[in-house]
C-alpha cells in the first residue's frame, strides 16, 4: 500500500502544479522550468524505486534543466545581421 503512495504522490504533485499557468513568462523560461519540473518528477519516481527519491529528484531536475536549455538553444531563431558592404570599386568602375 505504501509503495503505491510513493509512486502516486509525486505524480499528483506534478499534475497539480501543471494546472498553474505561467502568466507573464517568456517561452524560454517556460521551457526551462518545464524541463526542470518534468525531470524532477521523473527523477523522483525512478529514485523511489532505488530507495532515494530525493537524490533522484535532484539529479532529474538538473538533467531536465539542461534539456530545457538545450531545447531553447536549438529552437532559437537566427540572429539578423546586415549584409556586408560591397567591395570598393577601382578608378574605372572595375573590381
């Protein structure tokens, strides 16, 4: 019976926090926090099977935050740069 609570309790906590919508967050912060929360939840579930849910949650949070950061970097739009100036022309208009 207690084993079911060890698995269900972190899942219920994550689902209850998922109902809280981030009001004024930009997409990068939302992705980073989502990765952190998801990683912590998954880490605590996996850690509960090995006997240390807290350590699993910490490791999972770190991995999830890293994954959220990498996701942001991969989906970042390219920076706009102005085109280079044309090369100088010679005395008769030739290059």
